[in-house]
C-alpha cells in the first residue's frame, strides 16, 4: 500500500486503540477490496470479553420452540392434526467462545482511514461452512445482504468476518521457533489440540537464505479450521440423543446416526512444507526482496491459494499482511453447489404403485393357461387313480 | 503507465495492494528510457507484472505513432534486461486458449502440452497434441487484457483525419462530476460496437468518441469505480481481470493503467456479483 495511505492507516489505528481501552494489542491485518468501497481491517486482542448477547437470543429461540410444541399439542385435541413434517434440521454447531479458536481476535473495520471503526461480530461455524461454498465480491457496505446459494446466515459483516477467519487460519505464518507452545501439556496425551502459544524468548533469527529456500522454516501460528467450522471439534451426536429423549412421544424412533468421526486438523505450529497442493500449484512462493543487496534483503512469502496474502521475515522481525479481494483461488472454475434432491413424498412400494389393468386378450390368454393347467392336473389325478387302480 | 510519470503514479495505484520496491523503480526508470531509444518508440509504458509461481514477469509496452495499432510488448525478470514478445496472431490465440492451463510458471521456455481428442464423423478419434510455450501464452494474455480491460478517459486520445490515433496534448482531465460516471471511460481497443442511432450520435464527437464505453460492458458491474487517497484520485478496478487498476486524477491530464496479477480471466464473475 502506498506511503501516504499507510501513514493515514497508522494514525487511524492509533485513534482506535485510544478510543477502546479494552484493546490490549492491535495490528493492521490488511485491506479487503470491494466493488463500491474497501475495508481496512485491524486485528485486536482484548483483555476481557463482553457477555455475548447471543446467549439471550438462544434462550428466546428455545422458549419459542416450547411454545410451539404446546400449541401443537393443544391443536391435536381439537382438530385433526395436519401432517407434521418429520424433518429435523441438523443441529447447529455451537460457536466458539470469545478468545479461543476462530474467535481469538476481534476485528475492526473502517472504510477509509479517518472514518470511525466498526467492530465485526464474532464468527459462527455455520457461517464458515457456507463461506467455503460461495464466491462473492464484497460491496463495501457492512449491512448489505449476501445473495447466494446456499443462503448465507448473516449479512456482509458476517461474511467479511468469516473470510477474515479463513484467511488468517490459512495464511498467518511465522518463522519456526518464534512461537513455542505452552509447556503445561507436556504430560497429557495429545488429544486436546494446542491452542496457545507464547513468544519464544530464545529465538534467534533464521538466515534469510534459509527462509527462502525451504518452506519448513515457516510455521502456521493460527489454528486450522476444521470441516465443522470450528477449531476444536464438538461431538454433535451426544446432543442429538438428549433432544430425542426430551420430545420422545410424538417422534417415531429415528435411527441413531453413526458416531461421527472426530475431525482432526493439523496441530498448531505445523511447518508450511506440509501444506497441500491444489491443482498442481504449490501453495506458497518464496522470494528475496532484493537480489542485488542480499545482505539486507528480507525473505518474502506469497500465498498462491489466497492471492494477496504476504508474509515477510528479516532477522528477528516478521509480519503478515493481506491486501486483496478476500477470495480463495480455486483453480479452474467455481461451480455453485447443487440444490438437494427433492424429498420423496411417500415411500414407493407395491401397495400404492399403480399397475395396469390387464387387457381382454391378456385375460383370455390367462384363462386358457389356467384351463390347461387344470386339465393337466386332472389328467395327473386320473393317472394316479388309474395307477392305484391298476396296482390293485 | 507512462514511464515519465512512473515515480508518482505508482503511489496512486498502490491502493490495490501492489507496489514496486525502490530498487525496481529505479531500475525501471533507466531501463525504460534505454528501451525507448533502442527501439525508437514514441513512448514507453510500464504495463505491469504477471506473477508466476517461480518468477514474476515485468512487462513494458512500447507505442509507436498509432497508439492503437503500433504496440510492442517486452518482458523482463529484473527490470533491466528486456526481451521482445511475439505479436499475438489469431492462430496463436487459438493455440493458447486450447493448451494453456494453470498458473504462469515463470519460465518462458516452459511448454504447455495438451492432448485433444477430435471425433471425426466416421467415428474415428484423432488425437491432436497442442503445444504452447509460456512466452506465447504471455503475449496472448497481454493481448487479451489490453482488448478487454485497458481504459482511457474520454478525450485523452484523438483520431486525426488520417485515422491515426494519438494522444491528445490538450486534454486537461475530466471534471469531478464526469469522473464519477462510468460513461466517461473508454476501452482502448478497436471499437467493436456498431454505431448507434443518429440521435445518440449527435452528442458524440467523432474525434474523441471512436472507442467503446465501459458502461456497455456485459455483465454490468464488472468495473469498480472508487475515489481513493482522501477522495482525490479516481480509481477503476476491473473485476473481470483481477489486478487491473486504472487511475485518473480529475482536472489534470494524469491517467494510466497497470495490471499486476496472475494473468487469469475471472470466469466466475457472474457468480460473484
């Protein structure tokens, strides 16, 4: 980004930090371009987390469901009940708590340096899974709806937050050894994924030449987001059983879903050399910032999966930044997911499938065949009797 | 963008996220001037960068007398040694569109191969191997980007009575209100649209309105028009070729475009709008 713009952004960041005393640390995450205006994104780490308003909304939703169930029972007594849909939407994956996983940082955006900063809401796993399937430009207004298939739960602010979470998880890297994991988990088995890291005080810079040559000198320091949409896996099957026990009487016994396998992502601080290739392109490109003065150069890493994500390291300093459209590069082309097959209204079987009534000729043929059979049967009976008689 | 104004125009397009570091800028200043003298170009533009997996290509474009037709493209890896690219002919374009897939590698001698099966009418399968070198792919990509996404403000170029397109030396920039409309920007390529009705034509001026307007592009909305740098610079970004940025400072003749990107056409544009 240009010098002037950077200066303005720097001043704006300072203003943000001064106005929000909750922020402990703040850094420029990058810039996302949009069709009508752009977003400048700042990543902040907060000291205390505000109580989520979402909890209240969750309670309200539960109350509504109970009320609906009651009215349903009431109706049943009065009139013939309409067929109830046996469709139960798959249970929602719960959001991660503030300060952990994909919600580890709080993000603020502003359109231009100088305009007030707006806090982005925390991200939910459903939003991440849908964001993985759609491909849309940002328009530059946080409240505009995202028209897409599958429908995105939320407006552009949520979509932006989900993309920021994906980009951070995929492209925030640091030189190996800069961060080290907390040492309390030395004795435990590695079931709980490590989610904390501290700055390693003994870190000595890796030489620039080495950083450019091999990708194993760089590691991810943000947790990978699993298929579920969270960083730590949640077993949904347990919850389903509880629900079933509660509404027992009206429901038929559903087959229990198979135990979903635990999703495991690569642990924190995995080196980049283990990143998978997509469509034969290596996921990262390394460069030196200047070939002529290699003693002073910095090693620059450019992501091929998320065009616009850059990381650089020079001695003990390193930094990540993203300037781009906020979209992943998927290679050949994007095809939106197909809508699900329409549900069958009724199970088809012989009782209700129509069969053609036999025509007159067919009936005659059948009659003749039956007569022949009877005649044969009589002959057999006669011969049997005849034999019996003969024996006697 | 013009090599004469390189040093400040790069700042103006830096909002898109790509800059050249100081080493590259100084090298470009000198080497573009040398290029101009050697090839006897009227003016030399720094066209942009195409990012490859291993190396990036820096592209320069030299313009002769007729700005629309006399164009020559050159590429370099270090901004100092430049190599001429072949002009993009129709059969070259066909070959590249059949064979080239994936990203630019960064090696001009890399050959893209694709085996095509052609079914003839008598049930025979004929295999055809199409080979294209990366250099040719580069030339064709630059040609496509120029055809589909090069932008100039209305009035910056004039067509003189001989049919030669030249820079308008008395262009003093679009006004603020004109710069906010997409109508005031034109594609810099051979005009494709047929002439409209006579009613529409009376407002047009034949010397300056001989190019196609950007707002006629399908799909609508494939250009993003914004004002940046504290609302002083009008920046147009193409959504079809992600990475193409055009800038214009209103009420001054400064304008130019640059492409820094992968060299991919954005085929998903219709899903993304």
